[in-house]
C-alpha cells in the first residue's frame, strides 16, 4: 500500500468527533501514547474503544476534550509499540489537517 505523504487531507473542525476517530483509527492515551484502534462501539454519546494492545477506553463525543485536541493538534509523544501502528498510517495522520472552513465533512 502506498500513500503519498505529501498529499494533505483536511477535515472540518466541526466534524463529528466519533466519526473522526473512526476514520483515523488512532487514539491518544492520557500519557501521550498514540494507540491504534481495533474496534469502536458507539453507544449514543459515549463510545468504547479497544486498541490493538487490548486497552479499553471509554470516550465521550466531545470536540473540546483532551483527546480531540490531541488528535487535531497531533499532541502525542510516541506511538504505542504494542499496537504496531504501520508507518503509512502515521504518515497519513501527519498529513491530516483540521480546518475551520475547509475540508471533508465526513
Ligand atoms: Zn497500544
């Protein structure tokens, strides 16, 4: 699989946070580790995420949460080694931008 890392993709800032996470398949933990999402179960305004390293996170559909900010601004320190996030996915993520007025509404 090849991904043109120069190709930037944009998402609207006001897209549904769950859809955004579902699309990225990445989740930043509180310690600043980026995990790969294995499955995501949405239950109304909360969702349960299971990462590839078998950690479970209960998340809330909030664009203003810590995690939402992390994902938008790429505030993470390391990728989880157990999750083994492939390089192309990280490259794709690093070329993802969130913009107020421009981009996919998902
Ligand atoms: Zn992990």
